[in-house]
C-alpha cells in the first residue's frame, strides 16, 4: 500500500535516523497547528520554541511504548500533559470547557456535563470503527472528536495530531502531516464533521509523507554506506 513505509526503518540500528525524522515531521505538525491559531502571528517566533520541544518529547514517549499498548484515555491525557508541560499556566488533565466554540473559530464545542464520559464514548466509537472501517476512517472519527470536544485547557490540536501520527506509525503507516496546501479543506471537514472526506485527506497526506520518509531513509542508508 502506498502509505505503508519500509518497516525496517523501525529498528534500534536506525535510532539516529528516527530521532532526526521525528524532529523533522513533528516540527512541521507543530508549525501547522500554530498556523491554525489566530492568536499566533508568527509560528516561527522563538517564543513558541517550547511547544516544538514538548511535542517532540510527547511523541517520543508515545513511540517508546510497548507495541501491545492500546490507546486509552490515560494515554491521551498523558500526551496532552506533556504537550502542555512547559506552560505553567495550563492545568493538567481533562478540564470541563466553558467556551462555546473552538478558540478563534466558529467550530462549536459540544455542550457537556461530563467530558470524561464523552472521551470514553469517543474511544469506544473509535475502537468499533477499527474493527469495521478503513483505518483512516477510524482515525478521522477520533481526530474530529478530540479536536471538537476540546478536552484540555490548551494543546488540543497538537495532542490530536500526535495521537493520529502515533496510531498510524505503530501500524507501519506514514504520518498524515497537515500542510498549508490542505489546511482549508482540513478545517472545513472538522467543522462539518465530514468523516469520509477527512479520512481521504488523511490518506492522501500519509501517501505523500510516505514518499518523504522512504526517500529520507534511502538517503540515510546511502550516507551510512559511504562512511563504512
């Protein structure tokens, strides 16, 4: 499949390559998330550097988990806590949200009296979809839910991106990096809960990233051969 990368990449011998690649693609994901925030005038401003660092650490934590570890609510909460780690004004864990729309957008946040129950229900829907649907449909369902429920005081988009990347990569599927080119469609699909359309977009982005990942890995192997 076009979105499946060379599984030889995930090997202890390639730890240096993976470290560089994770930094590369998580930096792009972070940049994308910052561009979606209307409060951010310049995603490249050094003052946002802590977000890049925290996101990379959060993804490394995910990727170093045992392969048999299943996605659950504590894992999502731990990821959000790491994403928000350097922001001392942000609370840990799930917090009931008083806002009616996602920050700086018209996307409504579903009214909820118990966000924990909402999150558990979302995970149940996701696990059912994993059994019955295409992997990208399941991931689109989860991704839309994590962003629209806004379970955390901050870092919801970044957390959702990392969980999506982790879920794909542990299955040998390249991450679906959201780029400036598809940002408008991406937001529209979340706003209108167009699961199938978002699933197709994620698949296409994963296919493109697979080309990038395999190309970078080939260049890395060639460089190692020259050194030897």
